[in-house]
């Protein structure tokens, strides 16, 4: 494995006209780019503000085959989860991210729900997670791994329920990355999370006879619970 890795790295170096590790000057340029990343082209669909972006996000998410449940406050999230599971005839057992924003919600109001706060296992059917950001440009969720947001929750269960505050919806991908860098800087972090994932609708593939099939490499269903006005950090 180490030999194969070295071969790949050497090919990359050769394609960039180098024969060895970068020198101090090149390293400084790379660090400068990381500290002040350039802003790339932003399409018109990624521009706007406020309610305009929220409506565009909902429209694009639904176009990507996600369902969107809009609630007025975070306290309505447990009810929305329960109603979605009943509507889709899904089990009431869910695995939930051990995130404080979710823990603060009134889950006891829904006694039919059985909640386990943990990473997902192959036997889990439904997961509930927070979303870090919503991108109006394409109706995409940005999620990242961390101690309270196990990455398996986004991919193993057949159904993924993501809770997103409307204030976290941004226009373009560039805005979402800037939001993540700002959060990390405020927390004193110097590196990105181990994994950052952009989720646009349920998992899908067109590899089999060029037919679009859902749920091939991840969740079959994506339900986004959009908290419209509540200031809680969901």
C-alpha cells in the first residue's frame, strides 16, 4: 500500500514539474491560499438573501427528490419526525446524532419514538441528524463528521432525516465553505473536519442500464425538517 501511494504521489509531482517535496516558498503559497481561499464564479441561482434563498432551497431540494417538512419552531421537530415515519409506514425506532441541539428538543412529547443516540449500525433504518448548512443553489445539505455527528448516520440507514434551521441556508457552495471556515476559526480549529459531505437528495445511480435508481449507495429517502424561525441552534 505504501509503495502504491508513493507511485501516485510521484506521478502528481511529475505532472507539476517537481521531483521532490515542495520547498518553503511553495509551502508558504499553499498556506496563503488556505488562509485566504479565492472566491470562484457564483451563478445567479446562488445569489440572493433571506426568504428568497429559503424558497429556492426548498424548490431545489424537492427537485432532487428530497422531501421537505417546514415547521415554525424547533419544538415541533419531534412531532414532524413522528408524523413522517407514520406517513411513510416506517419503524418508530431511530438512531440520532448525540448533538446538543437535538438533545434540547422535547422528544418526550412523542412516546412512540424509540431513540438511540449513537453512530449508525447496518441494522438501523432511520437516522436523525442536524445539518450544518443548506445550499440554495442546488438544494444541497452540508454535513460534517465530529464527536456529536457520527458520519455513518448520513449513509447507513435507509431513511435520513436532517434538521436544518432556515438561518443556516446560504446561497452558493462558496458561502457554505466560508461558513464552515468561520465556525472552525471561532472554535480555534486549524484543520477541516475529517469528512465534509454535500448531500443533494437521496442516494442515486444511473450505472445500471442508465436507469436512475435511488438508495444504491446511501439512503433511499431524505427528509429535511426545515425550522423556519426558531432561534435554537438546530
